[in-house]
C-alpha cells in the first residue's frame, strides 16, 4: 500500500458541503478498489482540492474518483511522510 | 489562523533524511512567524513535496520556508478540510 496525494484543479467556489459530499462519494466506493481516502483540503478561491489516500496503485485511486464523478487532474505517490 | 498547503516542485530524488532535515529547519524558525508546519509528503520521482501548515498568512508561511532555505513554489490557503 502506498500513500497518494491527488490534486483537482478547476473546483473554484467549492463549498464545505460539496467537499463533504464528494468525500462521501469516494468513501462509498473506495473499498471495492482497496483504497482509503484519509483527508481532503480545499482552496475555493483558486479551485484547488488536495486528497490524501492510501491504496494499491495510482490507477485504483483514479478509479475511485472517476466512479464518484470527479476524476483527479494529478495523482502523485507520496512514499515519504514527515510529521 | 488558516491552514495552508504549499507545494515544492523540482525536489527530484529527495530522500527521507533530506525531507526530515528540511522539516526540522522549518520547525526551528516557525515560531517566530506564528506558523506551525504539521506534515509533509514527498514524491521523489516527480520531485514534488507538499507541506501542510497553519499560520496567520501565506507570506508568513513563505518567510519560514525561505529562512529555512527552501521557498515554496505555490502556497494555497485551504480553509476547508474533510477527514
């Protein structure tokens, strides 16, 4: 399992409710792809959304987002983490 | 206080040790700017590093990164979070 950070551009004006609904749509299908979406952060003014997930592959992460109706524009494996 | 996600490009080949050292360099000066760097994630193969912080402004976040020797290429306030 690898961690992934994916990025959605063009989400200008996204509201907290829309972000929660999008996250719930991911959670509803993620198990079938072996993915788990952990957190998401949004900048409504630039329209950027970042999602942190864990899963078997970039393709699996994208399949979840696509099935949920919002494919990501970029997906990066992030094998290194500090906290 | 606002949360910020900043992005560094051009960090290809970054190692876990370098990421930890960069994070420590931020932690060493962040208090003077009222910023706290919470986590960072790196993709050594594309050279992308994401840092999540909390602080009073984008400029304060950038001052910490600049003083630590690694100014960010993008800084986005991320007022909305889901988890």
